[in-house]
């Protein structure tokens, strides 16, 4: 009796514990298309007959109809595109609210795509096909994303504020996407777009270190060329993991000033002299702020674009 009661208590406790949702790896892509199709299915019940006292009675044979709606989405993310579907057949199921040609949050779990709609609801779909995007498609997607950022944050102070406010996962997502776009731009020699991507990463560097540097809002009026070369050489060649926060922030600001000074001379290749050093500092900053094991192997090498 005691054992049976104990088992019953354990079962009740297990049923009462909350079920936690799986912690998906969320990513961001562009919703290229969102369509739906209404259709109807039907089924006829079997006919059953029985004879009693010479009288035959039959039942069944009724036809029931069900209404369905199937949703189709195409999501592009970096080098891949995903084609997914979902059919709703019951009144209690909710349809997604989505906006075509907008950026959406999603996760891939095997053949399942979990999509977050405009209202923040998760919508699970079946991935029917995956496709490798061409380099041209990837570059155009990068261009669209940069244009959206410019529209949302039309000047550097607004861009800086936005980058400073990002939470860890979103920060890493944007940095990773930016690096992928930079690599694609280098491949097709699109220096103009590469320059805009570098602006975002340069602002990200100073935005994420501003609080650790007193007087960070003051931009140097004069930049010594020899001083910039020496700083670039020191950062590129030396270890930075042991840098104090203030020292890291000060080096970030000085490299930013050096890059902005270069912009006066060449609007397209201004970032080349400081690119490696700035990215090395940025990777260290992101690793400290997010706790993510970001390695230097993830860094872009934009200096190769100028060769």
C-alpha cells in the first residue's frame, strides 16, 4: 500500500511539473514569399446493412467535408533558402501573420522550421526543400539589409545607439551576418557595399566599448599617421586577451579615429589600413560581452580585397 501511494505521488508530481520549450538556435532571414491555398477534403462513411425479419436496414454513406488552408513560405538566410509548408485543418489553429520581404526570426530543427510571426507567435512548418543561394543573390540580400539599417538609423549617432542596445544573441547574429556579407562582397569586388558593412562594424566596436572610456564622445580632430600605424601594428601583432577594459576601449576609439581620418582620402578603401586590428578588438569585445567562444578564425580579412 505504501509503495502504491508513493508511485501515485510521483506520477502526480511529474504531471504537475512545467514542460520547458526547447532552446532553439534562433537565426534571422528574409521572408521572400508567403502564400496560402484553401482546399477541401471529403470522406464518406461506410454503409452498413442488417436484415431482421426479412426487412433490411442500412445506415452510413454520408459524406463529410473539411476545409483546410496550406501556407507556403520561402526564407533566405545567407547561403541557404528554405521552402516550408504547414496545413491547418481545425478551427482552433491560428494562422500566421507575416509580411513579405521583411526580416523574420526562425529556427531549424531537423525537417521542422519554427517561424516567429509578426505577433511573436511561433509557427511550426515542414521544410520541403533547401536551396543553395548564388553569390549574386547573397550580395543583393546583403545590400537590402544594409539599406534597411540605413533607413532605420539614418545617421551615425542613431546607428551607434542601436548597436549599443543589442542583446548578446542579436549582437552575435548581426556580427556573423555582417562578416558573411563582407566575404561575399570581397568575392565579387563590391567595394562600395563592403565599405558600408565596415561602417557598421566600426560603429559596433566603439558602441560596445564607449562606457569603458571616459570622454568617449569626443572625436580627435587630428590623427597622427605614424601613431595609427604603430597602433595597428601593436594590435595586430600583440595579444589582447589580457587588455584591461579601459585599454581595450581606448584602442578601439583611437583605431576608429584613424579609420575616419582615412575616409577623408578614400571613401571606398578607407577601412583597409585598420580593418584587421579593428576586427581583432571587436572579436575580443564580443567574446567578453556575450560569453561566446568567438575565435579569430571567424574574422573577415577585408585587406585582401584591396589586392
